[in-house]
């Protein structure tokens, strides 16, 4: 399967290269109707001929990068908004603040987890802070593994990051690592004090 170049690559190579975003015509029409605009009004706002707009909405033509730029500016939106539809089930107004030290505690034999923003359900990301109590890999009965992807940032101290398919690596304050969480992994503190970690799990 041949991959299509990104919009940035297309612009750099040839401004009029065609881009074929998924159902762009349908998205343009949805945006236009949601704002109560006619094709003529959108034509005036974007500088794109009415006939061309009609063909785009009906998927009769694939717009060039230049046309896409005019649509973005004329419709008053950012690029992701043009390509990503907001579904009826999307939640766009959630917010939850966790004050320092007020997260939900989940201690284990090797880690002391503090779940952040626990009041928000159905999260796509699960953030939590952890104090790493383990000092030796042997303290883990088995690899830690689960679905999803994981990001780790060392907030304080020093750790040894063990992973199933790689050699252990030392990480200091400010260092980070991103990895597949289904791969076995475990952390051990190397500093005198328990190391502190920010963990974010993406489901």
C-alpha cells in the first residue's frame, strides 16, 4: 500500500498537489450548513468559485493544498477541525483539577501510585504519579504489562527502567520514555530517596 504524503510535504514539493482527506466534501457541507451559509456566501468568504465548492461537497473533485488553505481561512477554523468530525458522543467541556497530594492513593508492594483527576470517567488517558519503592528487579514477581501505550517522566530521583525486549536503562530527573505497555516493564529506584514518576497511560 502506498502512503500519501502529509499536507506539509505536499506543500513543500508542489503547492497544487492534490490531497484526498477522508470525506472532506461531506465535512465542508456540514460546516457550511451548521453556520447557515449558502454556497454563494462561502464562495465570497473563501474566494473559491461556487461551482468548485459544489463539486468539492459532492466529491467530484479533490481540492489542491491551496484550496484547502482557502477553506480553512474562509470558514474560520483550524486544520484539524476541517478533517475531524465532532461526533454527537464527544465530550468537549470536561475539566478536573487535582491539588498537590490530593490524588487517589493506590499503594502496592513496589510502587505507591497517586491517581490524578479520578473524577473524570471514560478517559482516553490515565495520568498518575508514582513513588518507586522497589530497589531490586527481583522484588517484582512478574513483568508488569497491560493494554495501551505509556509515557513516563522522571520528576525526581533516578530509576532503572527495565523492559522485556531492551537492556535496562538509567533515567534521571527530566528524562522520559514512551513505550508499548503490553511489553513487560518495571521500575527500580537507584537514588537514596524513592524516585518520583509521572505516568500517563493511553488506552
